[in-house]
């Protein structure tokens, strides 16, 4: 079993998850990051730190992003990182490459995430 990075990461790539992973199994593509399912140890450390909630346990993927399980796995089947695939321009899975720019959509999500944090803080200090 594995965790999976889905579409919200595309064009964000803040790498917050990378520093949390104890086995260094999160790799960088050109527009998104990918979890190697052969290396992930299901520790859950990456999921809570993602600011756009892009990381899911594979069985918990929303139906409309279910194909990201294959997207993550196939990224590592295409070409070995560091040899055929240069580290400075690693490319992406074809489904990610075909996506339109996500930045406008992401700004809306980020704003929502900030408001959600503010709401959580308000609940903490002024419990109902
Ligand atoms: S669940 Fe753990 S091992 Fe798997 S990608 Fe996340 S931090 Fe790394
Ligand atoms: S924390 Fe989330 S948005 Fe940031 S790089 Fe990881 S998966 Fe992408």
C-alpha cells in the first residue's frame, strides 16, 4: 500500500512533504511531485503538512483523482530518475503534462486553506 500525490500539487510544489518523509520516497517532477509506491512505508507523515491537501492514502483517493495512483506509479516506470531522466528537468507523467496551468485554481485553494486555519484557531480560542 502507498500514499499518493494527486492533482492539487500540480504547479504548487512547495516540497513541504519531502522534508517529512523518513524514507525519501517523494520525488520531484517538472510540475508536481510523485510518491514511489515501491518505497513508501505508509507512515502518514507527509499527508498532514500538505497545504493544498494533495496527498491521500491510496484507498482514500477521491473518485475523480483515482487515476493518480497509476500516475504516481507510472512516473517511476517511465525512466529511472537520475540516469535517462535528468534531475534538473525530470518531466512529468503525460496526464500531468497535458493539464492546463493550475495556478489560478491553486490560489483559490490556498485562500480557502488559510481561511480554514483561521476558523480552526477561532474554534480553539473561542470554543462553542
Ligand atoms: S506516507 Fe510516509 S513513507 Fe509514504 S510518502 Fe508519505 S512520508 Fe513518505
Ligand atoms: S506538500 Fe503537497 S503541494 Fe507541497 S509538494 Fe508535497 S504534495 Fe505538493
